[in-house]
C-alpha cells in the first residue's frame, strides 16, 4: 500500500475572472521509505503539491490518501490532528519561534498531543536534539544559532512527533553550499536509518542528486517521474514509483 496517493488532483485559483491552474490533474503514488524530490521552476506548482500532500492545502478537484485513508474531504480540525500525529514539516525559513529555546521549539508540536506527558516530551526533545547534534545547544535561542543549526532544530522538531512522513520545502535554499550539503546528508542518514519518508520541493540540483525518486513538474503538470537505479535515473509511470528498503526496484 502506498503511503501517499494522489488521484486526479487539480488546484485552481481565481485571478480576477480567470481560472489559474496551480495543479492540473496530478496522479501519483509514493511508497513508504523513499527520499523523493519534487523539482521544478518557481511557479511550477511544486510547493502547492507539497502542501496538498501535507494537508496544509486542499485540492479543488481530486482525492488525496495518506496511508490508505482519504483525507481530501476532512475538516480543518481533522487535518490539523492528522498533521500533528503523522506529518513533519521543514521550511526554508526554519519557522522557529524566536522567543523559545531550541529545546522549547522542538517540544512545541508535542504540546498539541495531550496523550504525551511531560516526561515523554522531555525525553523526545533530548533524543532528537542529540540525533541532529545539538544537545549542547538546547537552551540557545534561534538568534544565537547559525543557519545550519536552526535548520537542525527544525529537523529535530519535525522528528519529535515521530512521523512516517516529513515534507521539506526548499530546505537548503537559505544555507550556504557546505551547510546545505551537511543538512542533506543528515536527512539522508535519517531516511536510511529510520525509514522515514522524505519528500522535498526544490529546484536545487544538489538536492535532486541526493534523491532516489524524482518528480518534475511544470505549469501544474507532471512532466517526468523517475527512480534511481545504480546511480542512473529511469523514467517510470505514476503507478511504478515503488520502493524497497534495499533501494532496488521491485520487478
């Protein structure tokens, strides 16, 4: 079963009296455990697609399934609960609360989960700050951290809810080349070691090179689907975006 399935999804905005298709009849399936890049120029629709997969936005037409459950018809409160439990987010601008420490920023999404007690919250904060190498910076405010460190806090925050899916919107856009590569290496390591599914939106060729699945989108339409085999890209159909933990393509 696919972790994410998108069927005939379109997103239409009104510009005056004109309809503008941000997405136009998108269909694809994404298996658990992939490291996937959605690539395209600015205005291509990649961020809109990412937001619809992440239940931040809703389609004008079509259906979205997360772990086999249709989510496109759910209420805003139901979508918020799904995001709080199942989907982590990483943004290019980090989106950290400036008045909260690194530890408090990581803990914040857990406060929306009343079933997680204080001791468990604190244990998760320590665990995931350690995983991203920032245990010694737990009490630092964002303005006391470098850009790369702030992005690591954002990654720890996304991991803290222990999601099966993490969505990253241009996660290296505001970082220098070396720091961006370090962040990509960290996320790739998390993908391999924990099996967490990562989906990126990007126009950075270095991010694309790290991916094992690639979706190219232009003018709201998918122009290419590909998977990496033996370091080479192979075009596939939407139904063939499959994955195994070995990284091999299923026959």
